[in-house]
């Protein structure tokens, strides 16, 4: 089969479904991202092309979103990483991300503003959302700033202490 031709080809007389095609492409993307450093969508698109998948940037962007792959900053530079909403993996993500990306946190009323290094807000906001903390109503992540809206002032104080502890701050 030539994946780049997608559902336009037949295999033993049966037309391949676009769902199966998408699933195979997703599997290939996950295999690539988990086996090597991929720092941009263009790099990933070229690696997919080497494996027979000719995808547009729009399709690749949609695939990355559906697969919950995020571009996360690392000491060596940004790379795509597999994220998951499970509590255990979100905790691991927060434990890993906060010490590296956290700059400071401050709050007022039911809101906290967490500052990160450039590019650090999105992965932390996603990990926080995945945690499902009862005290957090929601987050809005920019490039280097996260607005955390808590359910109460007491909840904000608990979240503030917890995040500082995870970041290794006194």
C-alpha cells in the first residue's frame, strides 16, 4: 500500500477507508515522535513524506491536535511530545515541566497568574487541565503566561502553595 495516496487506491479490490488511512497515519506520527526529536511541523511533514505520507500542513496540524501532541520547550530546544490527560501522566508532566519552566506566580481574588519561560505556558496549562484539580475552574495559557481561575480565594491559596511546591520554590 502507498499511504500517500490514501483512500484513492484499492487493495485487493477493496477501497481503503479514510478512517483506516487516518489511523495508520496517526500511528506513524506517534512512532516518529516517540523515537526521535521532532522540533517543527515541517520536520515532521518531511519525515512522514519519507515514509510515504504526503500531508498538508493543515492536515498535520489537525492530526497533532487530535493526537494531543504538544510542542514543549526542553533545555535542548522545543520538540513535539506525547501528552495525555490522565492524572498520573499530568502529574509527571507537572513534576517535570514546572521546575524547568516556572518563573513566578502571583494571585488576587480567585485568580492566579503563573509566568513561565517563553513557550512554557501551553504545556503547563494543558497539564493543569489534565490534573482536574477541584479548586481550579479553568486555565488560559498564552506563550509565557497562564491565567488560572480558581473556585474560591481559599482554593486559590491552596493551588498557589501546591504549584510553588511542585516548582521547587519556597
